[in-house]
């Protein structure tokens, strides 16, 4: 990924992008609603992956259609986070281009994460796993503890398939020990109370 002015090709002025001064949207009420510059992201297939080392512009080496991932307004006095989801079918030739359109440099941090073959369907799989566990608990085909363990195992397998398998320390951090202590204490009280026959009465 290439952004800022490190490549020597990403610095542009407002006129190049046909924006008004401060990049005001049509529905902006005043200057406080306007942005100082814009940042655009493109997914581009290039013929030369080292074009920036040769002092070239990415538009000179693009091969085929350029997919625009979005354009965002930026302000110099705040940080902004943007989540992008896209598929790359040719990792050797595809590049993520970050281009700024303004009069000052923009610092950009990119965290790239591969979701693997089942990543796009992870939300649906999560809902299906939860429904399966609840169904096993309601029908009592298995003990609720066994059903929960099976569900947890399926979740870990799913996370592994989407390249998001957590470490043991991460899994432990997901546990709410206060809630677990409360449930454990309630189960002890109920187990003892059951022997007195209160629930039968």
C-alpha cells in the first residue's frame, strides 16, 4: 500500500479533484462542516509493481479497471478510522493505492488482515453456530455443557478458517470472571436447594 507523499506521486492540489476550497459538501451548513482535504483509496492492478521506485505515477502502470474503494474528507485536528473490505484475486499484481488531495501531508496507518476462504460468510456462520447450540440445549439431545463445548470448538475451527484463530491469552481475556463466579455460585445454591425439595413443593 502506498500513501502520503513518500512515492512522490500522491501529492495533489484541490484543483486536481474538482473540489471547492475546504471540500464542502452540498449540504454543509457552514465551514465547520467542511473538510480540509480528501483521501481516496483505489485497488489497482499494475504492470510494474516497483513503479514508485522508478518515479512513475500509478496511472501510468495500471492494467485494466481501477476499483475505487472510497473517498473521505479529512481534518487536520482529529484522527479518523475507516474499515475497508475488498477481495484481491491477484496478490502479485494488485496494489492498494492511497491518494491524498490537499495542501498538507497525511499520516496513514494501514492494518491489512486476510479473512481467508470463509471470511465473507463469517457473520452467517456465527449466527448458525449460535442457533445450533441453542437448539441442542433446548431439545436436550446433549447435556448443555457438552453442547456449549461443541459450539466453542466449532467457533475456533471457523476462526482458523478465516485466519483469525486467537491465542490462549486472548480467549482467556474474553471470559468475564465476575459473571462466571456469579453463575457458579447460583448453581451451587440451586444444587443444594434441590436436595431440600423446595422446587418440588
